[in-house]
C-alpha cells in the first residue's frame, strides 16, 4: 500500500494533473510488486516505493518537499522493519534527495534510531551518500505555495475558523507499507512537513508509533495529516495495539483508530494499514487521501 497525502487537493481539478497522480501511484505500486516478485523483502519494497514517491514533485517529500517559514526544506523520514521492530529515522534535514534512504542507513548502519539536522547530514557523509544542491528542492510550485500560505496565515488569524483552515491545508506526505510472501511487514513514511512550519518543527512522520509502525505480530502502518494530532494519539501504535490486544483485523483496527483520533483530538489526516494476514485497510478524516494498494498480489487499486 502507498499513500501520497491526505487532504483536499485543489490542484487535482484539472484532468491532466489527476491523471499524473494516478499514473504515479500505479507505477510505484507495480514497482513494489516487482521488487517482491523478484524476492525482495517488504523492507526493500517500502524503501524502493518511498524513494520513487520522494523523486516525484507531485508529492510532499524529497524533491517535492514543502517549504518552512524561512523558505527552506526541512524533511523528516522513518523506516521500520516488522521482523524485529528495528527502525531508522531522520528529522529536520535538508540536502538529501532521498531521506528514506538515509533513514534506512540509520537503521542498518548505526546503533541509533533517529538522527537529526547536522548530525544526520554528517552521518550521510560518513556513509558516502551524496548531498543534493540547495536549488534541487526549490520548485516554482513550492515557492508559490509558501507565498500563499503566508498570505492565508494572516487571514487564518483573522477568521479563527479551524474547519475552514483545515480544508485549505494539503498534507502531501508519502508512505509505503508492505507484507512480503514470508509474512514480514515493513513501513516507511517521508515528508517535507507542513507548509510554512516553524524552523525546527518535527512532525509525526519520523516518530515510531506516530507516523510509522511495523511489527510482524500486528501490522504495518503509515500516516499522513496534521502531525501534531498523530503524535498526541500515537496513532500507528494505537492501531497496532487494537490488533494485538483486541484481535481486530486491519479494517476494524483502522476504524477504531480513526474513531479514537477524532474523539481525542479531532485529528486531521489518515492512515494506510496492512495487518499480519495481508488485509489492506485505509481510513481518513479529511475529504480525501491519495492512496493505492495491491491486496494479496491481486489487482492494482488507486484512489484520491
Ligand atoms: N504528517 C506530516 C507532518 O505533520 C504532514 C503530512 O502528512 O503531509 O509533518
């Protein structure tokens, strides 16, 4: 399963852009299928799929990352292996084209779970990962979007209408989760965060249990939306706990998780979930969530 963000996507109104989203999702899903058909693990599949999504400027991660209040990118990413609940994460980084690949190196090559900012970049150098040019990330769309967000921020303060504000926001984070034929689960989430965010703000995406989770005994999950809501509800781990303690399947646990998210914090966003049996589920509180799935090796489905 993959997602490309929750929320209203005003720019999908024209047919051509809509087709681009659909094509991208299909291409990434088929790539994930191929990785596992060739014997790749769930972990390899989610890293490969997340990398492709990071390379696509349609999505808010890697190349297409949104800009913070200073007009800079600060990206977060995490990857988790359900075999032994090992995890790697990076937060508040720039200069790396594929943060998910750096997160994977943190998982496999360091004794830590999360590295941030300058330390994460130093670790990337140590691993021989090249740095991207600063200009790599500044697409004209993101510069314009930041300008709009700054303008709307003033309006938002005047209106003080949370409902209206949330409709304006776009959460374009990407995520990939998989179960391989051996029954291993893995999850990856990567993001540029939220447009016009404060410098140093870290969201849910790189946090184990919030924006990402994988445990072979329960499920793999990846979230997208207003990160602060997911951090406070530890939503991905909560869904995993529903499966572990209440013996729910992916659908039941996702629904219970979304109910909890709404009841506790009126959370904005959604999740994709695959349970240990390979059942796929999704849930969201926003109008839409861009996502797609291949269940039990069957047909490719995409929604947005
Ligand atoms: N969850 C991300 C964050 O809060 C944003 C998103 O999903 O687009 O950083």
